[in-house]
């Protein structure tokens, strides 16, 4: 055997061993360090570890960072005020789906409800600067999709449910 053949054989052995290692299930796996969340509500068709459920009308917060909205899905009860806090370096304009009309929550278009003098349209109606926030109180049940009008690829959903009656 010459030197070139030996080198090719060594490279093949390394490639095959590496492939076996990465494709086999014999790797040592790190233990799951996440603490399970006990206040999650399933959504039919999908669940997410980012979902949060509030049990009574109150306040909830969604952060907007360079990576987008967090949590992306939040479930709250009717009458809850959700505050969207801009923690990114750019502008944030929270608005109801669908981009660019913002018509889904209020039934009115961007040009019809901005400025929102009645606080009935799920729309900030303008960009919110870094460090500032926008709050909206949800008074309609449903799954309300939203986006950042400044970057419509950044989306989320607020799921509004009726409060559960308290047993007497």
C-alpha cells in the first residue's frame, strides 16, 4: 500500500466513525433542566412552552426584543390588560392582524381607527420607542393574532377566554 491509499483509508474511517456517532442514539444527553409550567392552557392543535394563563382579569406583560414577542402566545381572561414592552433597539408598533390593515379585532381599518380615541381597536397606531410600552384591554373572547407593524414577520397571539366561575 502506498501513502495515499493509507491516508484515504484513515479519512474514510474517521468519516464513518463520525457519522455513526452523530447519527446513533448513544450520545450522552444532558438532563432536562426546565421546570414544567403548571399554569398552561392547551390550545387545540398546538401547545407551546411559552403560553401563560392568567386566572382573573388583571394585567399581563409581553416583551418585544430583537428576537420578537415573548411569549408569542398568551392566554388571558376577558377584561385583562396586556402591556407590550419594547425591549428592542428599534420601534415597536403592536397591531391586530392582518398586516397592513389591522382590521381583525375592531372590524375597522387602520385609516378608520387611528387615532383610536375609544380604545376599542387593538392597535398602537404609532411606533413605540425602545423602553416604552403599549397597553390594551381585551374585551372580546377569541384568539387575536397581532404583529409588529414595523416588522410584520414578528407576530404573536393573545387568546382571550371567559373567566371560570368560582364555585360557591
